[in-house]
C-alpha cells in the first residue's frame, strides 16, 4: 500500500479539531494510523485532514 501513497517521505500537515502537526509522512501502521516524523520524534495520528 505504501508504494502507492501520495507524498510518502515528504513534509505534510495533519490538522485535527484540537491541533496541527507538521512532519514527514513516514508510514501507516498496522492499525491504519498516519505516522509522521517531527522534530519531537515520531507521532501517530488516528484521524486528521491532511494537507500537502
């Protein structure tokens, strides 16, 4: 699936009702969570609007 993912390895923004997280789209875990690499480490995001 990741071979067909748009923007893999690129900087993206994931926006939720509570906050906004900027990072590099690194992976999607086995539960379907978006994994971003940020300056603070890897962040798992369950649901968000994603912007490129």
